[in-house]
C-alpha cells in the first residue's frame, strides 16, 4: 500500500469548503447543488497530488458524510 502524506488545506480554503457545504445542504435544486460541489471539486484538486483522483460524486459524498458533524457544532 502506498502511503501518502496528509492533505493540508489552507484555512481560508477550509472555511470556503464549510460555507459551500452549508449552502449545498440548504438548497433543494440539484443543478445548484452540483454547481457548488463542482466549485469545491476544483478547489480541492488544487491541493491534491496530480495522480490523485477526485470526482464530483466524491465531493457530494464528502458533503453528505460531513453533514452530521456540521449539525453537531451548531
């Protein structure tokens, strides 16, 4: 198994991610949700190694998995 160093995202990018995650969950329109996830897909790819694969569905799943964590902090 290949070990990778942990992903480090600058604090400003992490805050934008959280804001987009909250917006993603507050919108019912699937097209707008995809736009938000696509914006974060491009932002996250800037911090990944070139050989890493990240898809739109991965970002949407990440938003869903983090939803419970976000709700616990309100």
